[in-house]
């Protein structure tokens, strides 16, 4: 899920290509892993296949973020289209939770009647091929993410790498189950994977819903905003009622700026422009609205004194 910096067209096309390839890789891996499940009847391999849904949907969210979210504001959407990616992510969180429920259902059935895997060697090899493809793509994402300084892409790569480790754990568990005849390991591994999927889906849904509810910027960002206002508000008296919200890469900031009542509109506007430029320099992508007030509007509580 990527609030990617889409400042220029070549960068945007590059990120779009990566996101599209991520979708294709995730679908391919899911298909191969599902085949391994059909060959063996292992619910752990079923859960491993369904886990790829997380990667399909996060890649789709990244593509939506780049294609829809990065479109400039227009007459109908004057604040931009950034929230498209959160809307997608909430639906995805729900889909991921459904996938986890499906795995729990299958794991429960297998727990009641555990049985040996069919064709374990061939099935585990097929699953291993898919895991190797995932590992290769994760490596590409991490490397390009570093080279293009995109933390979002690096994060996606690291997430995929953690899937690879889960898959290796599942494979080792199934080898153990086959060698020892402990058939119960299969549904237990599946349940463990389902718990992990549930956790990811829940976090994705909660984070995205907070963003849709106009959650304030992080305390760290808010502190930087107050500092930038304080350092650049010379000539004004104070700033208060500072409100922030975030959408994709964009930070929306609004506040009241108290100036001496006799100050000219021209002079007050100069201060506003100076603060706006400083905030843009500090946070890279901002949308600032400042309401100018005369001195008797000053507040005691929660104000930045200038
Ligand atoms: Zn005020
Ligand atoms: Zn202006």
C-alpha cells in the first residue's frame, strides 16, 4: 500500500509498471501455490496460497494510489483524489479477513479428520517454486525501492520477504509432518498462517478507516508544523486552532494567525506566504489555509506564540 511520491511523469510510469508487475507476480504465485494444495490436499498449503491474496490486493491499492490518487485536483474534487487508495484498502482489509475465515474453516475440518498428504514431495516442490518467485520479486522491490528512494516500495518488498519466511516455515513443518506422520501439524500450521493474515487485514482496515475519518497528522509531524510556524511567523503575534489531516502524501494544515489589528492586509499576507513556503519546504506536500485575525482574538490555550 503505497502513498508514492508521484511528482513527475516518468517516476509515475515506473511506479505504475512495478505495481502492475506486482499484481501479475502475486496472481501467478497464488495460482502455483493453489496447484500445490490441489496436489497434496494440505490445508497449510491452502492457507499459504490464500495468503497471496494480501499481495494481490496491496498491489492493486498501490496501482489505484498511482493512477487515481495522484490525479491533480479538479472542479469536482478540489482537494484531490488521494483518498481513493484508502477506500480501496478498507475493501481489501475486508477481503483479507474473509480469506482468513476460509482458512479457519478448512483447518477446523482437517483438525477433526487429520490425514496424510497426497504426493507430498511433488506438492512441496511446486510450492517451493512459487516461494522462490516471491523471493526474487521481493529482492527486486527492495533494491529498486532503495535506488528510487521509495520507502513504500521497500516496505512492500520487505512484506513480501516476510511471506517468503512464513512459506518456508510452512514447508519445513509439512516436511516434518510427512516424515513423522504427525498429521495434526497440517491444520495447526494453517491456523497459524490464518492468524497472521487476520492481523494484517485488521491493521490495513483500521489504518485506512482512520485516514478516511480525517485523523490528524502524527504528533511528530504536528511538532514540526508548530516549529515551522514559530520560526517563520515573525511580525505576527500568535497562531492557534491548528488543525491537520493527511491524505496520501498530502498534509492539509489550517490555523488562525493573530496579527496586530493595524497591520495592512499586504503585510499580513506576506507573513502567510512565508509560513506557507516554510511548511511546504518542511513537509514536501502541503495544502495550507490561514485565517488572519486582529490581536483581540488571541487565545491563551494551545497557541504558538510568535
Ligand atoms: Zn481564532
Ligand atoms: Zn495568497
